[in-house]
C-alpha cells in the first residue's frame, strides 16, 4: 500500500463519503469551495499586472494556483554555519550582508553581484549572476538565508547562490530550506513568484472538495485531497511528494475513466439489431479464402459475433499491425450484416483508400450476388444520386465511401454494420454522426479499425469508450521487410540496387515528404523528384506520380497503372501510407526520412512485403544530417509496430498526442501516461466497478464523483477530438 507509514490523515477534510459534513480535523472551519473561485489577485502581493501574467499560464483563481503543481523539487540542503561549508556541497546558511558591489564579466555580457556575508562563525563572498538589481535590496545590510555551494571559478573560492531569502520578507525558508518546489513557469513569471503565491494560498487548500470516496482512499492508503495538494507543494520527504502526486494523478485518471465509460454506457443504451449466428455468405467467404485465418483473426471474428448477437451497439476497435489481416475481418463483419437482411458501410478517411477498398471488395461481392456502391465527394451528381437512392431503397447492400457517407441526404433503409477504417483520422463527432445518423430506430454496430498500433495507455484513454481487439500475428507467407539506413555517400549504390530490382520485374515506391517545390527542401518535393528521376537515376523505367493534390481521376489512374504493372515506380507522398496493396512492389525508398514520424514510417513500410519476395525499405538520410537519430536506428532494428508505438510515445512524449498543454480543455494536468500505466489500469477497474454498483452514480458519495468527472471531462468528445 503506497501511502503506508506517512503522516497523512486518511479520509480527512473534504472527502466525499456521507459520514457528515466535510470539515478540517479541528471541526472549526466549514469547507467552502467558493473561496477557491476568488481571483488570484485577491492574494497579498498579487496585483493586476501579476494576475495577468498568472492568467497567461492558465491560473485565474486561487483554486487554479493551488492545482498548479511543481514538476520537481530541489533536494533538501542542510542549514549550517559558514565555517562548516565544504566545496561542492549544497547547503543553506543564515548570514547578514556586510557589503556588496556589482561588476561586469570581462568576456560576456554578464553582471555579477558579489556580497560579503557573515555569521558568528565566519565570513564568505557570495555571488549572484545576472541579478544586479539585488544591490539596492542589499544596501540596508539585511539578514539572508542563502542556498548554494562553494565553488572555485578562476580565482578564490566563492559561495555561488542558487536561491535566497531576505528574512524580513517573512517567507521562512520557502526558497532555501527543505524540498524546494520548482514550477512550470515562463519568462513573464518566475518560479520564485509562483512559489511565494502558492505559499500565501496554502491555507485555503482546506476548501478543496475531494471527489474520491474515502473508502477508495483508505483502501489505497491515499491522503485526502487537501493534504495531497499541500504535500505536492511542500513535502516533508521525497516519498511524501511522490505518494501525494500519485494520489492526484489517480483522481484525474479516475475522473477520465468515468467519463469514458459513461460515454460508452450512453451509446449502449440505444437498441441495435441483434444479428443471428454466422450464415451462408460469411461461410462462403471464409471457405473461398486462399489461406486459413490466423488464430488472432478467428479470435477477433468470435468477438465480433458476440457483439452482433447482443442486441446493443457494437463499439469495438480492431487494431493490428500492417499486413495482419484487418481487411479480412472487416469484410466478414460487413457480410454478417448483409446475410441478416441488412446493409453495411465501410468509411475511409481518403478517396484513395476508399477506392482501394472498393476495388478489393467488388469482385468478391459480385460473385456472391451482392450489390455495392461507392460514395465520395468527387462523384458526378448523377452518380451520387443513384448511389444514395440505392441506399435509401435497400437496393445496395454494401457501400464504401468517405465522409460523404455522413452528409445530409444520405439515408439507409436498414444499416446494421458500419466499419470505420483508419478511424484515428476521423474526429469523434464524425464517428458519432455515423453511429447516430445512419440508423433509424436502432443504432448500427460499429467496428473501428486502425493499422497504427496503440500503446496500452493510449488505448485506455483515446479509445477508452471502446472494446479493443488486437491482431498480433501475421498471415503465413508474409516476408519481413529488411530496413536499411542509407548515408549520403552510399545513395548511388542504393539507386543501383533499386534499378536491379526493377530490371528483375519488381516494382518500387519512392516516397517524398512534400508535394511541390518551396523555399526549402526542394530536393524532397514529389514533383521535382519525379522530374529528376525520369531524366536521371531511373530514366530507363516507367514512372508514375501520386499525391493528394491531384484530381481524383488522375489519382485513380496512377494507382491502377501501378497496380497493373503499367508503371514500375510510384513517386508519391504519404497518400500511399494506407490502403495501397501491390504484392509485386518490393522496394521502398523514403527520401528525407528524418522528416517522418515513427508511426508514419511504419505505415509506409507496410506497403512493401505484401508478397512472397524479399522486400526492402531504404531510408535516405539528408546531406546535412548524416548521423541517424535514435528514432531511425530503432525503426531499422524492428518491424514490430507495437514496439515502435511504445517507443514513439517514449521519445516524443504524450504531448504530441494531446496537443499544447496550455491550449485548454481536457489536458491531463497531473497524470503522465508514460509513467502512470499502473495507475491508469487501476483507475479503469475502479471506474468500472463504481458504474456496475451504481450505473447512474446517484449515491451520496458517487454523485460528487460524477459531478467532478462531468466538470473535468464532461465534454469528453471535445477532449477526444483534441487528442
């Protein structure tokens, strides 16, 4: 039990159980959360200008200030006399200023304040860098607490000051003694100012309402919220700070999980058509496959069958590495809807991917007598009218499309299953629109799919309202792709290798990070690379060009030419990241590789290695950056997308998943997904248990928790969209 042995009282002031009013231990002060809504400039020493600076870092009220937690603490230093100081050892001394002066450093634009300070045991010269303004404050020879260390820098030993306090300021060692909190700050407001303001607000922490039931706190030996907040700011020990921080992170994750599970609960209150056991169409499809489904595919199909028969909407995310066979599972789900007498839809984020899906499905569905339509924005109006009419009448059993599927004027006679491919590219509102507007009195079953492996921490947050299925094995016959880093001096040999593969009858991709020439990085623009290769390294071969700015018809032609072998090389942007399936393509050259993220590189690499021949991914390094970074070295060492996803989260941090931490709604303020995986899983279990015992969270203690979750993450759709 993490909090065991610490000085925190359990279930004390502000906890939410109905044992009586939430009072401080003395019982003399009633908790009044309204006091925390006071503006920050109501605190002594915080005026209008400083309040504006606090607002720039998201602090407007006293409550905001108390919840602006330090990200670390300076280690404690001992209070000792001047005579006991040792070179290189951090310490704090209580001294009086005897004299001071400011001088300029010889070689740098640096002002140095030197002060002779002393106590009863002796004197020493203390040094402050770039704080010449202190000369006036020290002119009255005040008594100080100074924290720092003796150091010898091109001359006699000096006491280099890290922080100080003028004892007449009545801050009592706040900046110098014990574990000194260090806060997120900006150039407009210093850590020292934040620390002082928090110290003046700390007595109001008693008014923090604790939404976590005391029985949960007691089971985990966690302190009440007011004690945890104070211990985060001013802990007695490092362990106390750690436990307090974990307690607040657990609360935040618990509130998030309640919001996510309640969202799921709301969705599953709608009825859905209960689809019977697998029938003739799905069996014919499986029997016609040229391979046996993997055990992972069979497991996921069984999970889908269980959802379809339950009578409530399926809310499932299917994640699988590139080439793991997600499309086969998707087709199975579509056929389960059709054989039950209903309709099915597959929504893709781009027209390129929608075209690819339609191309793959057309032949199989036609053989089974199933009529399919394709709906996308670039269709002529007459074709669009025919497709929408077929959906409304039920004449079309299956439709593949883009976001055009959720636009006004698209109605289904009886949509029962919807598959959303590469669902991370759709906003939550778009996904909800598919669920809501495509059904009549019932909701469709929805299977979300992604080829971007998701670390567990993110699957419990970004997709916490969904059940997760994972395809973690590749179908037989897939050959692992060999990945090589190509230094600038070896790139001519790499182009020769590509020519050899093309001469042998294979095909290749050349991927560029840009579409057109710009002011910089012209060598990485697809249009200029295409022109250069046609008259240079690949002039003997047939090249095609594909990027997102091309008209739809030209994109379709470029894909068909490559798929059918009329072109040997596809020069493209990341538009080929998903959906392109050409088994004869065995080589991928990625130019400007450092400009791509790990996940993007992995998706691109998945376009090769789709046949039985050996396949290669060549990462061309920039002329100016010959040494590969950690990301590229890691990428070249493994083809495991789940390992790469975890590494991507570790290397880039969760900030790239959740956006600018100061940008507003819903950012995690305390919890860190990289480090709090155990807390996240425990919070998920606790939230699920609470909703099982009290689905509406209407009990005396649960209602407070529900209100806090709603206030913090109530518009969870916005939070998920932002992520």
